[in-house]
C-alpha cells in the first residue's frame, strides 16, 4: 500500500515536471487519473468551474465537521477583530455639554426621574496579565499564550485573546470583592442583598457585559448575594467594552450565555444578549440604549458589572463639562481599578426627549481606587 502511495506521488511529479507526460503511467493510479483530467480541463472551462465548485464544497463540508467548526468560527472572529481594530470609531465618545435634566414637555410640566447606578469593574483578565505586566517578560508571555491559543483553536468557547477570561490575579480580586461585600457595611447594605421596597418590589437588579471576564466577576464577586437570592443575572450586550482590541469581541452568540467555570452560572439569562458589537457602532449608542432600558425598569438601583474604558467614557459623556475636580474629575480622567465599585445617581428629564445627567455630588467610590 505504501509503495503504491509513493508511486502515485512519483507519477504526479513526472506528470507536472520536465519529463514527458505519459497517460499510460498516470492512469495506473487514482491520483494520476485525477491529474490527467485536470490537465485536460485546460481546454474545458466547464470542467475547471466544476473543479472549483467541488473544492469549495469540500472545504464547506470539512469546516462543518467538529472540531473544524470551531476552527472556522475562530478564523471568522480573528478576521472580524482585525477589521474592527483598524476601522472602528466607537471609542470616540468625548465630552458633551449636557442639557439641564429637567425637560419641559408640551404641557409645560417638568418631569424628572432618577436612578442609582453601581459600576463594578471586572477582575484582571488574561489579556491584561499578558500585556500590562511590564515589558521585560512580555515576549515570553506572549509566545507561551500564542501556543495555548493555537491549542484552543478547535474550541468555540476557549480563547486567551478573544473575549479574554479572568486571569489568576483577577480571580483573587473577585474573592477580595466577595469578602468586602460581607465586611464593608456600606457595600453590604447596597449590593450584597437584593432586598424589597415598600411595595414588595426588588430594590436592585444585576446586569453584566456579555464578555466572559465580566460574567465570571459577577458570579464570583457577588456569590454571597446570588447564593441567597437565586435571582437572575442578565447578560446585556449594550455593556460591551468600548475599545478596539480583539479581547473586547464577544464569543457568545445572541440570546445565549457565556460559558464560564464559575458557581451560579445557571442564574445567567441571555434574553438581553443581542450578540457582539459591530465595527461601525459607536459606544455612546450602546450607553444611551442601556440608560433607556435602565429607566424603563421598576428597580431603583441598577448594578452593572462592566469595563474600565466603557465606564470612563460614560462619565465623560454624562457628567457636566465643567466637572474637573473631586470624584467626578477622577472618574473622567482615571480608570476604575479591577473589581473596584463606584455608585452615582443619574437623572432623566422629560418624557418627549430623554436627557441624561450624572449628579456630580452623588459619585462615591465604595471599593478599590482610581488608577
């Protein structure tokens, strides 16, 4: 069998080399017969088209069989990530001169509603462990993780770079947050219990970005509350990070929940996961949709587990332009530390035109720091 195989290759070499092509020899093997037909196809355009069609069909069939489906999916993700990196303008949010929150409606009546929002930044990701731990060992770390990424290629939900998960340090930060929820009186009062208001409605609701590191942070860091309340944790795609790197692209399809190794994962709800962001989207659009959604809910307090750049740009857009000092100034110029917690109140004026404005005096850092 092996002799026939090598003979086929030898025949093929003869057929395409400088030696005269001998159909009698080539027809002795299947490979030789195929080469013979291929050469004859030079004078038959329809055969050439047929060969191309069969080749494309073969590629499609191969990539439809596990684990090649995962490989094809990853290749598409990296292609999309490259396009997004070079073409996106979503991070260009900038500052804005917010209008006064009270908007006069058509009848001349002023309406003003208010929500309390809690921002929790995710723990340190594998991406940050690779690129943000100093330049001295960057190359060895990068090479090691490239090898790991190549091993993960056949698996749809595993990646070091795409939709990066929590690293070892990030998981420790989540444990520290979990402990703070039980020892810090203010955190315990605000976050650790769902609670009910006077009308027996939940006081707060939890939303997380659709990126895996945020979902892990939610399930690990808020574990005491989730273990007791068994409430839903909503995966919300409008909270996806506002940056251009491939670690900000989601691996999880619309309506599904990220696959993570963390407790309470059965509490995840993908109803509001509308899939990954598009390269032409602006972050401000996602932020505005999130606020419209938050004000449409009955809970007075909305807990958000998300990303540093998203939060920073959020403060830049919805804070008054003249706020440059205090917690507001820090929120606009610094990033919230990993697993840091900050709360604030945001106002929505009017029923015809929604105008959102963060109350500067309400910004309070509850855990972590500005870095």
